[in-house]
């Protein structure tokens, strides 16, 4: 195999791994934030939060990633 291709694959893998780790951090941050917001609403808020994760998993994952990216961006850019 050509060494240039190997280096390209390694660099691409490292970049992809960084993106995946960043998305996981954003999803976790968003999920924790939304869990805290649901907890402020009481039992019904927590029940709705858990039900949304069970029945709307892909939607909740996307929402958590978006909220997490916004929160991480705001935290990074706040002085």
C-alpha cells in the first residue's frame, strides 16, 4: 500500500475520531442540561423526559447534540 494513502487514512481517522468525541461531548452536555430543565418541572417533567428518550430516541439525540453544541459554544466564547 502506498505510504501516502496510509498517512491519509490515519489523518482521516484521527479527524473522524475527534468529530465523534466532540459530538458525544455535545450530546452528553445537552442531555444533562435538558435533564436539569426537566427536573425543575417536577415528576411530570422527568417522566416526559424519559418517555421522550424511549419513544423519540433519534429526535432526542439530535436535540441534545444541538443544545450541547450551543452550550459548549457559548461557554467557550463567554469572557
